[in-house]
């Protein structure tokens, strides 16, 4: 069972205790309910795979833990082409060197049960599908839905009927799902006894895939069940593991089973109880003959690992031994410790220089002949399969590479990176690089003692009629021409270096939990009503054990505080550059603080001390509507109700009076564009023009009357650097790869392999196959996927506005061209799509008085390099949050290729109803009015304690930010009550801090 979060345990106990108290008060019998709230999703990783989850253009890392599925992408930390040209002192980077990467979470899905097993398969040319197995015997085939940015169910399968259970009350053995390498079918092991076969359609094209029609014939055909116990010989029961083999014409399933069980205490009486059987699946006729089998294997066999082509076969992991088996040659096995050859009669060779156990070990192929194995203690070994020219494994080479985390799953990403998933510690992403050994083709220390060179052996006069098991014993030239020679080895031994690229935090499994007060709390918060507590828990296991401190609310450290009454809003501004400080530390300090009051503005200088600025070019006699930096923080813009000012430091450069019949009430800045909105809905766009050698100026556009239907009531300017806001299709969108191979193509490949094995009239059969050339294989498999991160993305500028009728519109800047329309935005639909080209008749008109007021809208780039746009909106007292995702289906060439998906959250920002209603009645005189709150509550910030995001002001303030791994987090800051306004702040005395006014209008400088 997956370890539960400590808060989940704590919340459940608190709920039970509360119910019991209520029962005592009522003094009568009542129905008891438990309160269980999961405040944080699972962080452990039990399953992982690497597939084309979103599209065929890129691969993603899919991990599962408990009932949470997370999808990550690999982000390469490489400079763009423009930055490489600008930096003259940069060292030239080798294009073939794999760069440093980190993980970024692109999607998180919560399902209704814990995932027991997971696999991927290509069922369409567009993307891969995920097979999810659940206990006891349930299977779901899901895939990414590009229309809703969520999971879409392809098919559901249920195998828990009484006749299938066979008398089992509950399943002790977890189900297993395996997929054929050619994607022809999948197999699911249920109850450790029976096998479910799911055939797949192989004639699907892109045009055939339409899930919206009810008569769509899905890619999954009708399943059927195989009961291996009914086989005549051998009788297969108690299946331990199963895997599909590579290189067979029909899907071939290898089964590891134990017909008669034993245990270590009974080994003296009954041993070698495991067996293997390979069954060939004829899906059309539903026949499944056993094509080869082997018995009397060690009783401690654990799992199978299929060996890819061209070698083929399977590796058998046991606690004390490792064995390679294939159909054509005798098995080759080695003992890995002193117990390996004492508890079995199976022939095993001694592996020199190795003393390990494969109990709870996991393996994954790095190349066709190299396996990385993670042991139960966290050690990483690289196993090389030393094969001869006949592709027969002759020996093993073990190389201890590193010590890592206790692993539960492994997968290779982009042929250069290895992901280690763990539920007992932090999951790791490693980069592995190859380093050749001194002897490139053979390691004499790994050759068994009974395979000495021929010169050290007694020559034999004759071999008799038997077939030699060692080709070194063959002295006849004709016989040697048939079997080949051992020295024609084609495997190059190498060692690997592993380097940690990124890690995923995990606080489970949790042991004891304690609650206490934080180590430091500012004295200003001593009178807080809510208790300031933290949870301390023991997490991890063994060498991955640790103490974890969990806290949900933010408790700032107050540096200074003083009273400033009648302040309604504030902004911090960057003044003239301190070139030395900017050059040495890359920082730009805030030099000015503007405090806006009802009819005036207060300007403060905030360098080493905070003092009032008496004489300057700022307007202090009017209320400031907006202030910000423009021109790469060189200049300052101040917007008042009657005009716009452009300043450089304290010197006014330009003053533009604005008279459009009503005062200015809102403004938004996306350097170099400034959008201002009047109370009547008139919009004006200002553009900063700074020609070289001339003084910068603001150019104005003609006032835009937005009141044709209903006026705009709130606006937000946005600079997009993600490349999502575009009307262009990806260049490689139409290059969908062919994923299905016909039976004729598979047969032709097998014939080509036979020709390589047995030769032709003009070719020697003993020449090493070309695919075994290590350098050629390395050059062929070079993957430069990370070069896409070197491309420069040209910024684009947009204006988002919401009208009084509740429609959200997106305009391009500076031409103010309507590019996207969302009708009835205030409804908070799960997915927002463009209705600009929708010619369908509109729904019945809605009374404007019944539409809630959209007070504020904000779109901001978050995450890595601001590549993840997030849309926030304040509808009455509720918060709507949407994430932008690409969408390319059924759109006209001029439409933006995006959609918005609702982000579910549990943030309650409403003020208590009694006080809120009383305040509204006092302001409106007892009558309700549709008034817009012009004080912005969404305050973007960057680099506050290395975090960037949005601070949400109001009765219940929250911090909203996206972690370095792309996951949204929400943290309340209720320690000081409601927050009226907020601004980030940085100077020489306060690095990466912030300012805010609480409900008592007390100014707090914190960090």
C-alpha cells in the first residue's frame, strides 16, 4: 500500500474526534462520519514510463503514485542562439554533448483508485495510450484529450466476476500489464492465475479517430482470457511475472511461474521449483501453443527482463543468480553470491569479483546489450551482455557505477537520461555518459574459469559425434566454419558515469508526526487569532530517511512597520541603474514607492532609507491609477485620472493629458505598450519610442470606442514569450510517423536477420553483423531533441479585456485586432474555446443585472522562463484560474491555436457574509449597485525568495506561484489578517522582500 500523507492521517483523526464530541453533547445515538481531507497530493513514485503522451512530436515522462498521475517534460538548460551570439566570452558548446536538463510538470491528473500497474502503447499515429491496471482485476485504456487537456477513456475492462475469480475473495497478487513490442496486443495477469489478452486494431489512420461519434469502432478489440492451468503440458500455475519477447513473428509471451511452491525453510526438501514457458499468441484464431519451456529453475526467481534485438531472449532475475535464456542456445547463468550455488541444482557459473543480491532489484536496458540494475540498497550496476558473432551470450560483465536512491521503477529518457522513481525517497533524473574500458572488446576477469584460451588446453584428436558446447573445443575447420569462433566478439565493454540532473521531492512514507510552534515568528504576529503551528514528521527509509517540516501558511519576517492612513494602493519602481551593482549581482533595486490616496499621491524614495520625495516630476496632486517601469526599467510611467507622465528617475520627460469625456480608471503595461481605460469604456494605446540619439517619447493611438455593444470594464496587457499565442501550426505537425508495421514488414525483417545469421552466396556468415558496430550504432542513435530549446521565440503582445456582458476578448497589440472571443466567461466553464468563428445562433439574451461583475483579469507567464501562461479572474468574490494549452484541431488559419482549461483549487477568498453585507449596505445605502473594485488584488511578483508568481490580496490573502518543476502551489498568509495592497520590494537593506498594508492600514516591510 502506498504510504499516506501525514496530513491525511492527521485530518482523518481530527474528524473522528470532532464527531465524538458532538455525540456526547447530544447525548443520543447519532450516525458518525469521518472527516478526511487530503491537503497535498501524493509525492512518491511507484510507476514510470516514457512515451509520446501529448503528441508524436515530443515524448513525456509519465509517473504514477497512489491515485495521482503526473506528466513531465525534459527541459534542456541550453542558451538560445541569440544569447550565444551576444556572449562573446562564452565557451563554445559541443553540439553532440547531452546538456543539463530538469523536469517540468505539464499536467497532473487525479483518478479514483490507486494505480497498480501501467504501460504505454501506440494505438494511433497521433499519440500513445496509457494502460492503467487497478486491483483486483480492472483495466482502463486512456489517452490525452487535446480538446480538454485531460484524460480521455478509450476502453474499460472489468474481470472480477465470480467465474473469473475462481473462488478468490480478494486478490493478494497485484495485476500486471505487458504490451507487445510491435503494439499488436497487450496482456494482463489477474489473480496470478489467468491472462487477459487485449488485441489492438492495426489499420487506424488519423482520419479514422473520432471519439465524438457513438458508432466509432475503437482501437481495442474484444478481449479474451487464457487459463494456462488448462494446458496439457506444462500446467502453468502461480505466475510470478510475464514479458513479451522481441523478434518473433507472432506475439510471444514468456511466463515465469512456480507450479509447486516452496520457501527458504523447505529448500532442503524441495528446490528448483520455478519454470519458464513461452506461448505464441495467434490473436485471430485465439490459439496459444507453448513453443518452448524450461523447468527446474531456482526457487528464488523474481522477474523477467526481455532482451531487445538483435540479441533477443530474456534475463531471469533471481535473488542470488542471474540467467540468460533464449530458445536457440542453452541457458547461461551465473551465481552472484555464496548462496547462489548452494540452494539449487541448476548449472551456474561463478561470477568473479561480484557479491550482490538481486532481491528487490530493477533493471532497464540502456542499449541493446547493456542493462542498468538498481539493487535494494540503491547501488547502480551496469551489466554488459558479452555475445559472440552468433548472438549467443557467453559471459556477463558487471561494473559498479554509482550509489543512488532506493528504486521502485526505472525508465530511460531520450537515450541519454535515466529516471529512478522511488516511494521511499526522492526520485532522481540522472544523465549517463559512457567511458570505455582499457580492453575494449573483452574483459578477461569476467570470462569463466572453465573457458580458458585454447593454447592452455590439451588438444583433442577427435570430437566424436556430439555437438560441442564451447566452440574453442572445435578443431575441424569445416565444423568451425559452421559454429564460428568465440573471439569474434562484437560487444564493446564500457563503464558509465551517472550525474544527478534533477530530483522530485518525496516526504513519504511518514512515520511519527508531531506538531509544534515555528522556530522564529515576528513579534507583530503574537496577537494572531489563528495558531502558528508546523508539522514535523519522519519520512523516507534507510539511507533515504529524513526529518520533514511541513507548513502550509506563509509567515513573513517583518523588518519594519509604521502607520500610513488613507492609502488605497501602492507601486514600487526602479529608478536610475546602479551599474556596478547591476553588473556584479544582476539586480535592479527599487528607488521609489508611490502611495495612492483618494485625491492625492505620496512619493517616497527607497534607497538606503525610506524618505518622502518633496520635489520631482511625479504628479502628487491627483490619485495615481497605475505606475510601472518601461523601456527595460529605464523609464517610469505614471497614470493618473487625467493623463500619463513619462519620467527618467525624478525628471519628467513627457506629459500627455487625456481628455476622453471621463476620467481614466484602469491601466495595464506590457513593455513597450501601455493600455489605459476610461470610466466610459474608451481605450487608448501608448507606445514607447526611444530612437538612438533622441529623447524617448510616448506615441498615442486614436481613442478606441469599445462601446459598440457593451463597453470594456477591465483590461490586462500581456507579453507572450511562450510561443503559444500564435495562429501558426507547428512545422512538424503533418509529419506523423507510421507506427504500425504490417505482418509482411515484420516477416521481411525476420528474413533479413536470418540472412545475416546464415549468410548468402557472396557473404561470409561469420562476419560480425553491421548492427553490432558500437560507433555506428552510437552515431545512428544520436538524438538532438534538446536543440529545440535553442530556438528564439519572438515575443508577441496582447490585450485581454472583459465586457459588461461577460465576454472575454483578446486583441493583438498594437493594431488592436480582435483575435479571440470567449462568450459567457463568468460561467467558469471547464474548457474555454474560441467562439470568434462560431456562426451558430446565439443563446437567449441574459439580463446584464444578473451577470456577476468581473472586477479584474490578469494573464501572466509563470514557470520556467515564463513559458506557462495562466489566466486569473475575480468574478464577484470568486477566483477563476485557467491554464493555457495548445490546440490545433478544426481551426481556421487566422485563429489563435490555444484553449484554456480550468484549474481546480480550494481557495475561499470571500469575506465573511455578515461583515461583508454590513459594509456593502453602508456604502450603497441599502441598495445594491454594480460597482467595479478598481484596486487590483492580483499582484505579480518575481524573485521573492527565488519564487515568482502572483500575490492575491483581500480578506484571505494567498501566495500563488509555480515551482521550479512546474507545479502550481497555493499558500495562505492569514497570520496578519486581510491585506489591502501589495508590492514587491528590493533595495540594499532588503533583498527580495515585499511591502503590504494590512486591514489596519499598517505598513509592513517584510521578507
